[in-house]
C-alpha cells in the first residue's frame, strides 16, 4: 500500500495498492493526547541561588595563571645525550654521562 501526497498540501492523500489507485484517504483527527482524568503537573519551585559566582572564580583563577607567566627554563631538557642516540664516531649507542 502506498500513500501519495504533496508534503506541502495534505488535504488530498491518494491510496494505491500494487500501483492501482484505490481512492482518497480519510484523515483521522486525533483529539486529546492525554487521559481525560490526568491532572496537569505543577512546576516545582526553582532552587535558590547559592550566591557563588562561578564565572568570577574561573576568571580569577585564569588571571592568576596568566600572571605567573611561562617558565622557559623548565621547557628545556637536560643537556645530556638522548637515550638511544648513536655516537657519530663509533656508531654505538651513546651512554648518558
């Protein structure tokens, strides 16, 4: 079964079975979507604010981090040779000093 319709105009919906037209479809109108005896939910009261300004805490921590600056001396490694590095003269693995 196929339903043939224009998605912008749902007033006319054709029904086809195995390619042959079978007439127009009759739309089913849905009324109430909940049980008639269901009571509406009352919204709960929103929680009271804590008084903590989290955005300000993050801003303060970020500003303090920027004020410390970059320790460029800590970025450089030791001046010794790297483990696994080969000595150019002997071709052997260089031993750390």
